[in-house]
C-alpha cells in the first residue's frame, strides 16, 4: 500500500462521513431545527462532501488509466475503458435498485459520470477543463430556459413523475440532487487532479493553496452578492437571489461548483499529506479501512442506519443535535466495522462484488 493510496482512502472516509451527516439531517427533517451557529456549521457540508466523493472518483479514473496513458498503449487503454464501463453499469444498476428507498442516491449518477469519463481517458487536460467549464455554463443556460422546480414538492423533497421517462431524464440530467449537468464537471476536475504528481509536496501545497483560495474566495463573493442584492428585496426575490448567487448545491450554480471543487481538492491534498506524514500508524488504519469500504458504508447508512432509526421511531421530526449524534454513532460503528472487516478480508462486501464482476480476467498461459 502506498502513502498516496492511503491519502485517497482517508479523503474517501471523510467524504462518506460528511455525506452520512448531511443525509441524516435531511431525512430526519432537522436542517433548521437547532442553534443558528450549528445550522450554519453543518450546512457547510451540504454538497461539499458529495463533491469530494465525485472528485475522488475522477482521480481514481486517472490513476487506473495512468499506465495506459503513459505508455500510449491503445490496447491497454481499451481494456481500462471496458473496466470502467462495467463499473459504471454496476453502479448504475445498484443505484437504480437503491433509489426507491433512497431517492437522493448518487450511485446511479456515479455510473453515468464514469461512463462518460471512460471515453475521455486519453483526452488532453485542456479538453477536460473545456468540458468541465462547458457543463457549468450549460447548466446556467438550462436554468433560465427550463423550469428547475418542475416535479418537485420542496416541503417533502419528493419528486413527482420520477419513474416516468421524462421525469427520470429531467431528474438525472438537470434538476435532481446531483444532476449530470453540471456535476460531471467535478468528476472531470478529479481526472485532472489525478494526472498531477501529488506525491510531490510542492505540487500538493500548490494545489491546496489554489483550491482552498478558490473555495474561500467564492464563499466571500457569494456572501457579498447575496447581502448586497438582497437589501430591500422582498422574500421571493431574496430566495431567487440566494438560489442564483448562493453556494448551496441546489441549484448547483457556478459559485457552488467553485466551492465544491475547491473544497474537494483541498481535502484530498491535505489527506495525502496526512497519509505521507503518518503512514501505517495504528490510529490511522481504521480510517483508511473506512475509505476502502466507502461503497458498502454508503449503502449501509440508509439500509442499516436509517432503517434502525425508523425502527425506533426517531427518523422524522428530530432536532439537529440528535441528527448529528445519530450520524456520529453510525460513522463510529462504520469505522469499527471497516477495521474489523479489513483485518479479515481484502475488500468490502460490495467492493468485492463490483471487482469480481468488472475486473478483467487474467488469461491462463
């Protein structure tokens, strides 16, 4: 195991833990049911944790295909592309089966992101930047041409017509929780990140500085714009101004994409530095294992975590402190489970299933 891989696993553990907290507070109706300072702090995770998860996926795509790109080996590149397409199909199917019990699922969208990325493995970095920028701009145009609220019942976060062809396409590509346009741009950012030499401390510091700077600057610009433009506006106009110039994930406007992408790159580079600093330290291993079982734990936080809360009657109308406590307990249990499981098995349950179904089979001599 290399230190670099340890760093990616640590970042993955942080991302899945953040997603658990965000999803618990949403499903428990606890977003605003707590002290203002706590609402603000926990709100900083909204969209950022999921963005980190997606950027990590993009980095993984580049790492998987690095040898083929370095050698300019078309046969190996084609093999990597087939592997990615199989993984994309696996995630799409698993996520689609999972969506009826968890409408905010990101796995099936993950599948779409990775399927597109499979055809961009050999694309120059400049093209990846251009595609990412085009996706962000395309969403802005779509937002002012199409009805972003179509299908939504915001009070219950339910989506009418989700299982119709039109509703599914609209939800998946435009106005769902993590629509392909523009969220695919975050995976492309991850592909760009994965092409950098992040084993170099100089490169890590450079990426961290620019990424953190972009995220902080975007937050400040958003705060100034919302504060200035909302002065004297009525409640409806203030809501519109916040939607366009805020940094919330719905709708995912350019300032959110800057904050989400910047935060993700900063977290990933910091995690890699942490992995290099502490290596295989005993205290770090459980968190590394957690990142290695991220797929299993993501599914488990709904099936096991929310299922348990529903069984004891604590799934709805809860306070934000209780939602944080519940998510923290699940994450702690997840870390312990991952550590024990990895002590006996090489991969998590779902991770092993995906690998067995998608990994190229070695030919016998």
